[in-house]
């Protein structure tokens, strides 16, 4: 049987069963996307095959599987996978589907094991996915058509960056560094600013929203900052995102700054910090307002780990939210804790598709390994209360996506479009050291529009 990825490359311009060309669902000149993409089951099937079946996905954090045999179970699209640390210390990502009859070989969400045994007929695999054998060995119940070496679990390509574990089941997918491109520099500023790095605290939180996965992804991964002014207005009114005085479109914290977009579909929002005397050395300014998740005492060590450009960005316009195409959101921003003290939010989400009208929301909270224990707990608590599954910000977001999905089912609503017609365009400061398409000023639609263009690049076979 010809591999899926090869068949897709042989058919680069698909049509839906009613004859609609997939390419017609986006209007590049008017910058509009058909709302049909939110509810059509045939579009959804193409997404699983052409997008999640071929691109890189985040499946966890390296600190979730620190030792030999440690594993967690995750998803790439709707394909179940096992993320496991093997005997050589490498991380493997294996398709969690037995080669015999398709039963999952691992049914636990996390644990430690060096073998995985299917409960149905007892086929056994090691932590690298190799088929070891089955009960009644003398009878050779695996038959004589395929050798044992051909009966292993499918292995994904695996890569890590700034502690995140990436995987793709497409053996022909380009390297992870190519997928990330210049986004890798910013990803280091989110999760790789210290020598010891970050660690996950607790298992990821999860819940299912009855909305299309793309609505969450294009908002977070595409870097939609505009919605915060209205949807998250309560956070401003309570003073949790800055002063409560004279909140307007231009004075609301986070509305002005740098938006960084990428043709690969990633995005980053860099927020200007409070005005400080720029004659003060950057590290001294960082000691006054440390990166979220760090204490002032941890700041001097940054000088031994980061170059001058990265330190200056952290001191002047640090990344606060961002996303990795197609479905991973990143967070690292200051926020008031429940005791009224300045703390921070550090973590990431993935949006796992569960059909055209459902998405499973996964959230991980992160803390600096070297932070004091009581400060770690404050960051964990603040992160969960803010962007966890019942967090005060995510309750706002979760109100919109189901309603938008339901609306797209209507006859006339399906003919309507999602519009991305307010673009900032590139206006990169001359001394900005990072790559990407940098837009300075009020946040607009640039990142989301690049996200949708990359999405259709995958669905129409351009990549």
C-alpha cells in the first residue's frame, strides 16, 4: 500500500465531494476564509491527512519523561502516540496502534515501562517500538508473510527545542529546524532563557470544547491581540493587566508593541515594558522587572547564558504570547497573583482536534527549575488560575469558539467569511535583532492571516 504522504503529494489540488476546490475556500486578494472550513467533515478529514499527517506537532515537554522507560500518551491530530524515553536516553514517539488488529498497546496516560503489551492478543513491543513477539511463540502467530522487523510500531521523527518535544509521523517531513525557521530564536526567549531551563509542574490539564480547533489555533498561534481589548476587558478593569485608569484602544496594555509573523504560520507578540531609563544596563533593568517566572536574584545568571541581543529584547520588548504552527500556544507574561503580588504566567497549550466541531484543550504549566520552591508554587498557581482549563482568561475564550462553530452550520452563515483585512504590514525597527516579519504599532491581523495561508498551503499541496 502506498504511504499516505506519497499519495497526498501525487494529488496536490484536492476538491471536496461536491466539486468545490479546496483552494476556493480562501480568497487571497480580499483576505477572507470561508466559514465552511469550520464545520465541513470533508475539510476536517483533509486536515488530518494533509496537515497533521505531515507537519510537526508539539506532544509534550522533556521533563515529563526524564528517565528510562518514562512515558506519556498523546495525540498527533487524531493519531494516538506514546512518548517514551528509551534505554539510550533518546525520546521516541510511537504510533499507539498494534500492528496486529489495531488495538492501543498502551492504555495509561503516563507511567514507566520498557515494554508495551497489547491486551487483545498479547503482542509485545519494546520502548523503541520493535516487535518482540506474541504468546504461543511456537505457533508463530505473526505468520510468515512479514518478518518481526517489519511488525514494529510506526516511529515518528522526533526533535526538541527549548524543552518542547516535537514529532511528525511523516518520514519525509523536512527537519524541525526548517519547520521552526526564525521562530526558534523567539522560542528560546520564551522557554530557554536560563541554563537549567523550565520544568513541567503536574500533568497537563484537559477539557473538551464543542468548537472547531482552528478557532483556538488561529487566535493563539496567529497572535490575535485585538480581541483582548473587548473579550478580556474584565482583566483590565480589575487591574490584572495594568492600570484601571483611562483604558482606551491605545492605552490598554499589550495593544501597542511588536507583532512578529512568519510565513511558516507561527507568530509572536512582544510587549513594550514600562518606561525605564535606557542608560541603566539591561541586566539591571531586568532585575527591576524580571522575566515572568524568575526572581530578581536569578537575573544575573542570564548574562552567562544569553547574548547581548536577547538580553536587550527581554529588557525592552520581551515576547509575552505566541504560537507554533499549527496548534501550540506559548505564554510568558507578568500577572498579579491571588495575593496581589506581581508573579507571572508561564506555560503552553495545544489544541487537539476531535472532529470538525470539537477540540480538546491541553494546558501545561511551567516553572524555572532553579526558582525557590515557594515561588514555583506561586507561578504554578497564577498560571493555572489565569490560563488553565478553568482560568479566568480561558473562560472568556471558551465562550466564543462553540458559538462561532454553531453559527457556521447555518445555510447563510456558511456562505459568510472570516475576514483578515486589517494588516499592519512590515515596519521593523532598524535595530531589532530578531527575524520574521516584524510589525510595530497597534496589533492587527497579520499573524492570523499568515496562519491561514500556511494552513491552505498544506491542504492544497504547496508544502
